[in-house]
C-alpha cells in the first residue's frame, strides 16, 4: 500500500500537518474549557488526557490532499470541531457503558458524576456546531448534522443488541459504520469541502474515511480478545463483559457450534445475576473460558483479515488523487489503523 519500511507511527504520519496540529491543540485548550469558573477543572481534565486526534488529522490531511492550505483558519476550525464532537461522543458513551476507565485513565463520570459527563458532552456538541456555523458553509453543517444523527443511531442500535447472541456480521458491520465510520467519513469529506474539491473527490475521500473508521473499530473490537492493556488502555474482555457481540465473537459462534453458544449464554446469565447481587459473585471464570473458546477458532485471524481488507480498500479510494505528502500520510494512516500493537 505504501513503501516497505514506511514509518507508521502516528507522530510520523502527523508530521505532514505538524503546524496545524499544534494550532489545533491550542484551539482545543480554549474550546474544551467551559466558560464557567466552577467548571474549569473539567476542561483541565479533558486537555490532560488527549487521544490520538485521528479524526481531525483526517480532516487536515484530506484538505491538504485536495490542495488546501492545512494552516487555513477554516481547516483548523473544522479540525477542532471534529475533535469536540468525538470527545462529546466518548463522554456520553462512558455513561451508557457505566465505564470507569478509558485509555487506562478514570472517566469523567467516575471522577464526578454521570450528570457532569452528559452535560459536558452537550456543551462540546454545541461548541462544535457553533464553530462549524462560523465557517459559513451550509453543506458542512448538513454533513455533520447527518453524521451525528447516524452516530447516535449506531450507538442505540448497539445498545438494543446487548446480549443478543443472534446478531450477525452484516448487522454488526452496519453498527460499526454508523457509530465509528461516519465521523471519519465526515471528517475527510469536510476537509475536501473546505478545499473546494469536486464531488467525485469528496466522495472518494468520504469512502476512504468510512473504510478506515470501520477498520479501526474492528481492530479495537479484536483487542478485547488479544490486547495488552498496558499498550492499548483497554482491558481484555471489557466488551464481552458488557454483553457486546463484536466480530470475533460472532465469527467464533459460527465456528464453535452449540458448545460455545451454551458456554457464552451461561456466562451472560451469570454476569446478569452478579450485577443484580450488587457486585456479589464472580464471572471471571466464564469470561476466561469464552475468550479461550474464541481463541480456539479462526475468529481472530478472520477479524484481522477483515480489517486489513478495509485498509486496502481505503487506499484504493485515494488512487486518483495527486501524489504528495498529504496523500502519502493518508495511505500510511490506513495501515496504522490495522497495525496497532496487540
């Protein structure tokens, strides 16, 4: 997909837009701090625990690949708005999942309360759309309004399928495209929109974003079964304990037959009963048994290959774009999405 031996670290990929990424951090420091003195500690918390900034990176690289100056005010405003939207979804997700940790750090709802997290997420959503309105392109506003609607739809779809052992791969992939792929796709399309790219180029970059977003989420779901918590910030079995049926488990159930399904359903019943006992009981034995059963099938290899195919598909969407540092970085970003440490 790119030259052998290419540096796939996020630092090297981001170097193509190093200056606007620094401007982005300054903007986020400002925009993530609520304009209420008593809430300043919430802004400090958000800025102290940044993620990889993949979605704003997509927006800046897509704009650059279309000939725009990534240092332009509109590009940086868009990148900032995209990260605000993403952070808002994480705050709300942690409440829905009753999560205590994210990337190895205590979540906002664990430190303060669910109410704090929900309202802070709402604050970031409103700031994001205000910034987009300032850019002054109604197409951009429509693009991200549609994307946030689909993200919420995907999260609701996933919630309604907790503990659903009949969830199939097609439905799972639909959830992933909505809850994760949509914001990657909108970020890439948005960068191209500000660059005044033609409709075909915008479509290609949107398809690229959707593919790497889906690939990134599939690998994230794989890490629930093979990841090193010290590297990934995600504990083994976290999704499984929450009753989420992701691709490794869906594939394993196809391969493992009735015995694995019985083991899994027994484990889900045990988990539900321990929750009802106010923390009593221990489902870790069943959890380990299900993970070992998944490892005994081809589910992990199948899942990794599915993500790799999406990364290759993403690079294919970039083919007609002119060469340059921004296109090269987008190609390497597709590889990064599926080559994270396990």
